[in-house]
C-alpha cells in the first residue's frame, strides 16, 4: 500500500482530531464576531491554497464579507505594504515554514490585521507569527501528495465558519462519512484516468477549491494535465477544448449552483465529451457513487477522499509512484 493511500485512509481520524477542538473554535468565533472585520484576506499556496478557495467561498456566502486571495510574493519579493487595518488575515499551511507566507503574515500583522493560522505544525514559525492558531492535527504526513492534511484543513474551514456564524454544518458527522466514502467504488474514474493525457476538473462555489485540488493531484501523481475551472468560467472559452479526448470531471454540491452546472455539463455530453460527476444528475454523464447527501459544503469532503483513492490507483496503473512525484519534495519553501 502506498503512503498516499494509507494516509488518505487515515483522514477520518485526522478530521476527528481537528474537530474535537470545539472550545478553541468557539473562542476564535467569538473573537471574530467582536472584531467584525471589513474584509478577509487569505494567504496560501498549493493544496493549502485550494483549501483557501473553499474557505473564501464559505466566508463570502455565510458572512457577506469580501474575501481576497493574497499573492504572498507581494510581501516577500515586491516588498509592497498592503492596507489591511482591522481586517482578518488567514494563513494556511501544512508545514508553516514557507518564507513567502511568513513574510505575508508578518506584513499583514504590521498593517494592522488580526492574523489567524491554520497549520498542521503548531510549533512552526508560522504558528509563532500568528495572533490566533488552529492546529489542523493531521499528524505527520510522509507522502509528497498531501491528502489527510488537506481534508483536515477543509474540516477546520467548515468549523471556523460555523463558530463565527454560530451555525452548524454537520461537522460532527464528517469522520464517519469519510470512513463510509472510502468504501465506495470509483473505479470508472480510475479507469478513465489510467489512459488520459489531459482533463478538466470543474466545480463552482466551494467546489471550485475541490476541483483545483483534484487538478493539482492529477498533475502531481499521474502526470495528467488537470485543468481546474469554475463551471461558470469553463463556458468563457476553455470548454472549446472539451471532446472525446478531453474529458471533464465535475464536483457538484447540492446548492443553488448545481442546476447551472448540470446544464453546462449536459451540453458537453451531447457533443460526445466524456463527463464524470461527483454529485448531481447530468444527462449522459457517469455519476460516481456518493455518501448520502447531508449538507452541501460538508459533502464535498467525502467526495475528495474518494478522488484521492482513485488518483492513487490510477497513478500506479500508469506505472508511477504516487508517493514520489518527479522533481517534487514534501515541503516546498517558495520565496
């Protein structure tokens, strides 16, 4: 068994460890309500950046706050000060050691923002730099392809917004739902990935972050050009590439965005594009099995776990080692 597969299967326990910090989330939620920031800025890269896309969508919908994705190199390379007085800056990192994110967090603090870190290593420099810290609690991750730490970060994002808004996104059910998802048969996706060169990965709203993560993992583990797009952006030109040799894989959550995404995907199947979906009901598409729907944003996490397992299996079928992608290392320190 590869490290990627074994660590993916550890994700339910990692998520449970993260979510057990109820007092911590409640305290941070109260602090954020008291702060009432005018806007939110997220700093992250790679898989953590995809979790940031998911978090930004949750914050904008639940709180009505403009939420920006900061380019860390504005601070680390271009040395430009940004105006963030009174804002909330959220730094997301597995290692907590990338120089550019450290510089961005320090710059945000100097500019008057409250800094909050979502980190897997509570003893990291990033954790020391932040005013508030949520430990992701995924534990050591050895595979270059991050899985359990990403799922735990997504769960932390849900719990954070829940605590901020005093809502309930069914997070307590997540560990068991992830265990149930690991038993589902996603072999149709595995078989498709075993032979393709490129593929669109698609989502909308919070599902866009999940699609971005899927696209990265396909490049990283399978050598497939996974092009991630919002379902809304795909129609602005890129879908011209879709066809029999350029399939589409879509994450569709059961919210207001789904009918529009389904309509777009149905137009692709009608012209012969292979389309696979996680969720939704698209005429002509292959619908992958899902755990019973419970809450749209939370349902995306079990789907991502299933994807990780399918991508790992597809990588091995392609003769690749999913734990050791060429030219990559576990901790990436960008400037």
